């Protein structure tokens, strides 16, 4: 067996009935919202947030629907899906907007969705918009962490090729990624997998006979399932896969855990920090961590500047402007309070 780990995690946490299943991706977002609710309620009880504890649940539920899900999914469609496959793919399948398991959601879109949602919520409930956002920004990184963990489990948004890396991962999903070099070895990898597990033969022959995308996808799903059960299948396809950075882990550690730790410490240690400070720190630090982590992530959209600037890095640059605006606002409020 190759010394490099071949990804074999199952995105389904619990099969239910028929085609229904509980996926880790959905559980990740659920965990993010539950942790967000518990932590925001704790901050509210300590007087470190602008909302009352009893309003936390309704706020999180609305933020999840109108901010994270709507903003994150539309962000993925606009920033990544359409530039890659065009508007025609969306016109052919309008329900794609709701199929979050196909491509997932864009963190930039989710963040923008939350900014817009909190603005409307603050106006309606007559609370400080920046104060509301500060609390949300403290707990949001945990949602990002759980989301990146789900990305790793799904074997998606993987990193760039890196030889000689002891913790590198080989992702079988790259075999069906047209932009990945592994895709050029799909046919020979498929044949090797069938030799290792004859149970794959019917789907393999059906794929070759029909030569349709649907048949290829059906075989590939069976191939992925076989890699989760059989070391022989993993060994058979391992030589056709490239070792890659587990960039989802990097992003989860930086944009998730580290960012959460920094903001939580600032929130607790400086309870009288002016509104907007934490929001400004969130935008600035998130942009820095995302731009850094993108150096190890396989670009999932066309380069903005070939070999220099990815789509994710480009979108992160705008966050520095948001960061500066909120930090300047917080500084002015601090100056006024000191007078």
C-alpha cells in the first residue's frame, strides 16, 4: 500500500431510506449553528452582546436561512459555478440552486449574506448593526471550521499537488475533475479497480457500452464506494492519483479555529471594545488567512491572474476594505467615548 493516505471517507453519516441520507455536510452546518447559538447566548447573558439571551435562537435561525444558506449558495453559483459552466447549466437545471451537495457553498457569499441580513435585522429590531455583527463574527469561524471539515470528508476543494509531503492525501475524486491531471488516467484507473474488485465489472462494462456521462458517473460512484471498503481497490488506483495538500484542514485550522480563538479572546478580555472592532478584525484576519491558505488549495475557478491570483484570493482582497471601514468606525467611536 502506498505510504500516502488515499482518501476513503464516506460523505454519508447515516443512510436513512431510499435515496435519503444524513450527510456530514449537513451535520457540519447544524453543528455550526448549534455552537453559534450556545456561544452567543452565553455572551448575551454576560452582557457582551447587544441582543437579549431569549432572542438568540430566533436570530440564529433567521441568520442561517437568509444569511448563510441563501448567501453562501448564491455566492457559489455566481462566483464559481457560472464562470466555469456558464448560465446555460443553471437554465437547464434551476433546482441546482438548492442542491448544496453539488459544489457546496461559497464562504465569501455566506459572509456577504450575513452582512446584508444583519443590516436589515438591526434596522427592524432597532439595535446596533455593528454590535450585532460583532457577536456574529466571534462565532462565525466555528461554522467555517465545521464546513471545512465537511469539505475534507467529502474529498472536495482539495489542495495542490505536493510530492514528498508526509501528510499529503490522494483524493480519488480528482479522477473525475477535468482540470486535474488525474482525470487523464481515469480509464486505466477504472480498469485497475475492476481487476481488484470484479463486483465493479457490470457498471464498468455499462459505462464503456453507453459512453454517456450518466453511466460514467454511476460507475465512479461505485468506485468511490469500493475505495471505502477495499484496501485492494485503494492500492489499485493509488498510483494514478497525485499526492495533494489537505488544504481543507489548513483552512479549517486558520479560518476556523485560530480566527475563533483570537476573536473570542478579544471579546472576553475587552468587554468595552467599541462596536465594529471585532467585525473589522474578522474581515481583516479572514482575508489574510484565506489568501495564505489559497496558496495550497487547487483553484476551483479560473485564475484571475494566471499562476498569481486565484478567485478566492481576489474576493478576499475586497474584505480588506470592509475591515478598514469597520476598524476606522470603531476607532472614531472609541475617540468619542474618551472625550
